């Protein structure tokens, strides 16, 4: 129990809530919302939807692999 009036360590290192994330990262928030709407709206069940998902998935996998390889080299 902290009675000194200072914030505890875990309180100062809290993660951002949704409002802060949307305010700080508007483009990423919009992309996430569009992706969820696309999937939940049934866009994946169409042929063009699957092609779009495949295209975006390949880009995401390539970026993730690059990120992890660079992170492994520079650690």
C-alpha cells in the first residue's frame, strides 16, 4: 500500500485505452475498423474479397518477416 501520495509504478505505465489509441493513431484505427467490417460484412466469402485478402496478407507477412529479421540482427 502506497501512502506517500505518489503514483505507484504500475499506474504510470498503464497501456493506452481505446480513445487514446484512436486519437494517436487515426489511420491505423481506420484500417482496423475497415478490415473488421470487411470480414464481418461477408466480403471474404466473395472471389474478389478473397483475392484482396490474399494480396494484403502477403504484404503483411512480408513486412512482419522483415521486422523480425531486422530485430534479430540488431539485438
